[in-house]
């Protein structure tokens, strides 16, 4: 079978199954079975597919995924994350849009501990949004910052999505985790500056709010010292051990999970119900990611075995495009896909085609990996099916319409595109810290 016919069978069949409503992972598994039978020798091919699937999920490099997820779930379900955000709220006073700034700082702080964009947005939205709207905040300045900082969780360690991407793309997981730090910080700073400038120029968006003026200096700082500083120490230890080369991602993830659990015990927040819920949610997310790894790895192998990958590479290289033009084309594909697909689907669909192209052109895999993560973060806010848009509408009060959520996200979507352009123009923003690890 010619390579273009194989490509049509595999990709066309996949698109057809997804269009019929089959979940993405099961659509991949179904087309993998067909491909294994056609291209790998019938029944023997299916047996080989089963062996490849077992090898894909028994890799030691995948262990950070459940550990990072567990770290965030423990902090979320024990209420420690909410206490840290409340401590940040008490500390901030006398600035325009105080609660919006609290949402930015609190969301960024939780992003460094959770690694879950959905949990970040859901918690910040359910805890801060009703109070902000009740105090007269405009919906755009109330919802926008919460959604914008929610996506930072996939950039700043711990990030289960970064581990998944690194595993599937063959990129160093530790360097990819570290590479997302500077772009993540740039995202947080840009959102913070936008909120402060906009609220200062238009005070009607966020009514003056001094917090509780009767609190003494120590009463303001005490919760911060009790909750925020010790918990931020977990992030510093996890990232510091990676940067210094003292630990691999697996060891640092294990330390983070143990430290989060011990912290919950020390604060007497670790109830039996909270622990069981955290473990169950960790198991659900981890199993889903492992299914994705099995399906995506086999799909990549089938594309290579059938000759579709090699044929497509020959066509693209014949166009004589520069590496930068090809990278921009990849990012455009990801941004368009982000309007309709979730991040896991984006990884599964694009990596089998993109990574061989990256290798053949000699593009820095860390740079391209961080660009992928930033593009997927942007996809959280792209209408009509941006995941954080849906989450925000779900936690918002009943009077909030989906169109209002879209309008609130638009300025922050432009800010994220600006950060993406900066990382494209200045690769050091993604590769500087990983180079220190070397």
C-alpha cells in the first residue's frame, strides 16, 4: 500500500470515528487494531501491538505522572490550597482590583503546587468569583484573570501534561519541566500588570476594596507565614532539586507527593475521606493518561511502519521551508486544533507527525516542547470549546452567560499569544534554565 493510502486509512479512519462520537482514546485504539492487522501481519500484528502497549506503560519515566497528580489532589481536597489563597487575600490591600490581583497571585501559587489547570480554575472560580461579583466587579475583570492563570499549571512544575508530552515526544522530562518556568512566570506577570493597569485606568471595573482595615500588621502576615511560606517550600524543593541535578523527575515528584501529604498531616487537614478522595482522583487521571500513552505510542509506530511518516516528511522537506516557517506552521495547527480539541487529543494527533520532522531539521526539542505547552495552554481559552471556558461557566453564578465568559477571556488570550511570540523570537526563554541543568 502506498504511503498516502496508509495515511488516509489511519488518519481518515481516526477522524471518522471521532466524528461519530467515539471518545478520542477509544477511537485511537480502534484504528490501531485495524492498522496493526493491515500493516503488521494480521493476528501477529495485533499480538505485537499488545506487547508494544505493555512496554509503553511500564516505563520508569512515567512514574512522575501519578505522583505529581497526587501532590495536587492532596493539597486540593484537604483544603490547604484554599487556606493559602485566603492568606494571600488578607495580605493584599490598597491596590486597584484587589480581589482580581488575589486571583492572579493565588492561582499562580496553586499552579506551582497542583499541576492541574482544571482544578486551579474550578477552585479559584468557586471561591472568589461569587464574592467579586457581589462586590460589583465587572464580570470581565472577575473571570478573566482566574481563567488566564489557570492554564499556568501546565507550564510550571509539577505538570503531569509536561511529563506526558516528554514521554511521548522523547524529550527530557526534567528539562521540559524546568523549561516551562520562565514562560509560566511571564504569563503570570503579564496578567498581573494588565489587571493593575486596567483597574487603575477604569476604577468602575473593580470598586475600591481595602480588605479588613482593622487588622494589625501581624494579623495580616501571620496566615501567610503559617500557610504560604511552608507550602511554597515544597515547590522550591521540587524545582531546586531538578535544577541542581540532585534528583530526577521521579525522585522530585515522590518528594513532592510525600511533602504534600506530610504537610496536610501537620496542619491536621488530612482526614480519611480527603485522602481516599485524593487517591481515587489520582487513579482516575493516571489511568486516563496511561490509556493515552498506549494509544498514541502504537499510532506513531503504525504511521512509521506503514511508511506514512517517511512519505509525508519527504513532501514537506521538498517544499524547501525554513525551520522557523515549519515551527510556525506547527503552532498554527495546534492553535486551530485547540478551538475544537482537548490537550490530550492535540498531543495524540500531532506528535506522530511533528516530532520526526523536528528531529530531521535539528530543532531543539526542549524549545519545541515548551512551545507546544504554551500553545496548548492558549487552547484552554480558545472558543468555542476551550476547556477552562466551560469550567468557568460551570462554577459561575447562574446569571453569567457563555458569551460573557468568551469576552472575559479575550484580552488574556491575546496576552498569552504575545508570550508565545516572545518564546518563538527568544528561544532562551525556554532553553536557558534547562541549559543550566546540563
